[in-house]
């Protein structure tokens, strides 16, 4: 049994992932309107990243996702940093999450309040898609251009993946993968580099049938399910209203744990670099849907962009009531 399965079991069958990191950084007044997005704070506001991690732990999150989603070596070097500085920042993203987790757990121990609401959280190192590095919204379209090949995607991810693994996370989180080609690249990399850290892989999806590239969820799951190193699969940063049907499709194709952490329902405009506020789900609406997601078979549930600690608290409340 891997560490993720152990957490799911100890959590009563469904564990909680944290919510939107960038959203909460902005709620603290940080300006991340920059090609590095939330990764900029690894340079400018690391203490606020750690504070946000702590806020999600307080809300009941059992998995912290690191601030490395848009932290890439090409991204750092194109903004004037050296390769060595970029690698140091990748390691820092894992360190900040681990420090927050450990200090939170120690506080609970000293206060003797481990009352079932909390367990020692796991840290998942975020591996964002190639589209996240491009910062043009293509993680929501899958359109990388005709010159992007399987080997180019593997070369893009390889060194970052190795540095993150060496930093000591409990898990790897391949996030917002918009096309089957990149999923295949990530899976092959895990094998080629003999990565021993369990991973989940999540697609960005436009509805309950297709991922962002227009390929079906079903055909993409058929690629992922062959990997023993990927222990959970699902969708993230997708509209909440499509999640339940997506869970059912995934469960028909694989017995891997299903992971879902949708956004608030708002839509990202990659050109204008802003969220369009139509169809936003409230924390209360999230709570109603979470019950159905768990009943449909999700084993890991959280929030992505535009969700907050209040969202995670609402999720935790519903899941606790179902235990």
C-alpha cells in the first residue's frame, strides 16, 4: 500500500486536497500578474506561500500541493535567473510545504488536539503542464503547435521532475494536463527516470466527456492506466458541474483512485489573463456537489483556481458527515 492509499484509508475513504494557491496569494494582496504567476512568490513572498499552506491545513486539507505549478527552469532562466537558482527555487517549493506541514503537526501535538479533524498531511509536488509555462492559456486548449513532440515534452519536464523528487515530497501531482501526448510524456518519464514517488495525473477538461484538446477522457485514461507509477487519475481546474459524470467515466476505465479538484466554475481568459466571473459556484454549492462526487467514487477531492480555505472547509464538513 502506497502513502496515498494509506491516507485515503485513514481519512475514512476520501482524502481532501487543498485549494487554489494563487487565489489565496492574491487574497493576501500579492500581485502575481507575471509570466511566472504564483512561482514568482518563491522569489518575492515565500513567507506568504507558507502562510497559505498553513491556512489550508487549518481548513482541514490533508494534501498540500506545492507552489511549483508554473515553476520551470526555462521560465526562471527567461526571467534572468540561472539554472542553479531555478533548481534552488524548485526545491524551495517543496521545503515550504513540508515546513508548513511539520510545524502545523507539531502545534497539534503540543496542544493535544488531534481529535480526528486532522491527520499528518502529505506534500504533493506540483508538475504543471507545458501550457502553464507558455502562460498563454494553452493548458486549457492543449494546442501546443505542430512542432511539439513527445521527446520535446519529456525534455521539458525531465530535469524539473528530478529536482522535485530529490527535494523529498510524498507525492507528485501532474496537473492540468490538456492532451494525451503530454500525459504519455509524463508516464514515460516516470519509467525512464525510475521515479519511486507515487504520482497522480489530472487532465483539464471542457466537459464530462472530453479533455481540453478534444480527446476523450476515456482514451486518455486508457493511456494512464497502464502505468503502475501513477496511482491516481482524474481532472482538475475544470468546471464543477462536469465532475460527477467524469468520475463515472474514469471509474469504468480503471481501478486507480479517482482525484478531482475543480475550479470555481469561472473561465480563464488566457489572452486577457483574467477570470470571467460567470457561473461561479459558491462554497455551499461545492459542498452539495462533494457528496455526489464521493458517492460516485472519488477518493481525493479538493479545489483548484478561485477556491479558498473556506471552500476546503466546506468540503471537509460534508465528507466528515458522510463518514
